[in-house]
């Protein structure tokens, strides 16, 4: 009422300012939300692992403890802010507690079509279930293996969105060198999303890629409802992996990690499918190839050296342990998973909110595999509890056969507020 009276009495030149104030008061309040993750991991150590094993050959111990806090604040249509902070420790092997700011950024809506984001942010360009071949920007996976935090990069990014396409540009901070890129997204046809990517950085050179996601039920036939096929291909000029350096000591030859960034043409690709059998049950599979990862022979030679605990070879090659991340070391992988969202439908709350998932990740070069089984409960409105079990299978010169545990399980508790 007060604003209406002032607007009627004020001269014309001041009404624009009053309109601005009216708009500001009419804005929805800033919304705050967040979540906290607590993960406790327990394992039985694998004495034949290439990683240092503490204690007896049958040691069962608390392997990881991780706390992740995510805070969000925003005003719809105006701005939003995100902070993701993590605490991580491995009580069984290291008493040092590590802290990491995974993301800390601010996004502003300059107009209805333009959005600007500043700060440490997670940038995912392209499609992929376990692997995205057009993801040139994000740092490599943590060699610790179980840390699945989405660590971001410090950058400035901007989005320009229209009804037919969207453009995204990004410039990384000076610490990352001359790193910048552009993404073009198109959804002109219903059921088909297309993404084109160009990125330039010291660690990958010039990199280009394309990715798609297609809903077969919309594009082809109603009989294929629930089937979504995706794929992508990426090409980069520099390897993201250390080169292989052959070193000879006392007539003994072994491989050591050399410089990262060896020049070449490296092509990576992925093909995946997800099928919702019904409202509760779904299947997914993916095949992916990493062009600059290691061939089977080279990777076997690295593992053979690291598996010899008492030889000069292991000590001279131990630097490899800082680079090897599960699911990224070999060139070829296959995944398969099955998910049941709700054991029952409308019978009782406990089983209605209980979900099951089983998956396998297999190395195409050495045949080793990592089996995973998950049970998730959403019985409480603001709490999610997940119990995950990991069992590796393979020989002592295979990727998953050299993991630091015979079995590993963790309890993940997520509280939203």
C-alpha cells in the first residue's frame, strides 16, 4: 500500500527507482539448503596388493572415514551459491586427515538468457555412465580409489541459452595455464540431445569431442519406451598419463613413470544404454575405450614390477602408485548394472523405500572385475542410508586383483536440510 501511494505522488523521473524497489521487495526470499554425507569404510586387507598393507595378512579394519558438507543458497532467477567441503582420512594406512574444498562458486543470472558462474566448479561436458570421453576439464580420479568426490576446477564459465541451442564458455584460472573451451548443446528434435566440445589446455593440447543422448521411445517407436542410448567420442593431442620410461639398474630393466603430456592423437569413446523395464526396475550397460591409457602388455609389466614386494623393481617403480586409478588404467572396459527402486510398491513403507543395485566393472584387457552390491533406504524423509559392498576379482598382475582389499564395504549416511 505504501509503495502504491508513493508511486502515485512521486514525479515521473523517480518512478523508475520506485519500481526497482517494488521489484526488489517482491523477489522471493533467499533459499538455503544443504546436505551432509558421512561415509565409514571397512575392509579386509589383501596381502598380495601392490599397495602397502598394514598389520597381519587377515587384517580387518576401518579403512576410510569421510565427511562431506554441501551448502546451497540462492534466489530463483537471480543467483545461487554452492560450497562443497570434504574431510577424508584412511585410519588403516595413514593418520593424516585431509581437507578439500571440492566446489565453491557463485552463479548470477545476467539476463533470462545469460548466466555467469565464478569460482571452483564441477564441469561435466558430455554424456557417460561410468566414463565420459569428452570430459577434458576435470582433474583425474583420486588414486585412492574409493574417494568419489567431485573435485572441481577454479574457473569462470558463462552460459547463453535459447530455445534451440545453448553455448557455454569456460576459462580456467591462471594456475591451470592457458586453458579455455566452448560447448554447444542442441535439443532441436524432441528426444535427441547433441553436444559438441572444444577445449584447449596444456595437459591435453587441443581437444574436440561430440556426445549424444537419444530416447528410442520418442525417436523410433513407442514399443521402445524406456530405452535411452548415449555415446560420445573425444580426441586430444597430449596424453594425460605418464609416459613409460625404461630404466636399467644392475642388468635389471623396469618401467618408471615419465613426463605427462606425450604428443599424439588419442581417441576415446563410449557407448551406453539404459532401459527402464518398468517404473521400478532398470538395466544399464556401457562400453568405453580410453585412447591414452596403457596397453595390456605395458600395464602388465607395471603391475608385475609393483607386485614383487621384496625386489629392487618394486621400490624403483613405486611412483606409479600416485597415478593408478581404478577404472582408468587400461584402454577398454565394460560395465553392467541392475537397479530395483523400491522392493515393493505400496505394501509397506520400509520395503517401498528400499532400493537394490548390483553392478560389475570389468577390465577388457586383463579380464579382472570389481563387483558392487548396494542397498539404499529412504525410509526417513530427510535421511538416506546406503550400504555398499565391493569385491574385486583377478590375478596378482591384473587391475582389480591388485586392489588393497579382499572385500570392502562402507556405510553412507546422507542427511538433507
